[in-house]
C-alpha cells in the first residue's frame, strides 16, 4: 500500500540539520530523497553496514531503500571432485 497523495513526501526534518556535516548517515530507507540533497554524499544503512550513495537530480523523489539492497545473492558452488 502506498502513501496517500494528500500527504507530502516523508522527509525527516532533522535531516536538514545534518547537511552541514560532511557525511550524512541514514538508517531509515523509507524516507524520500529531496532537492536539498542534490550533489551530496550520504551513507545508507542496509542492516549490516553503511553503503556510500551519491545523490543526483534524477534520483529526487525516490526512496533511499530503492538504491540499497539488503540481501546478498550467493551462488552455490559446485564441489570439484579430484581424480587420482
């Protein structure tokens, strides 16, 4: 279910205060990317570590979680049988 249109985008107000710092760390991935973050670098928490993310004009309006994956795909490796 999506957020209602009459509500504005979810943007944390304390995020504006953090812009003064060089590195902005974000834990909540459901927040929207706004215009005042264009050209900034943020670190988004994916549940294990922070991933570096550069914000461009094309990414405004999307959510932070759309660009950071939380799951890793591990291929099953075949066991090699050694011949004697």
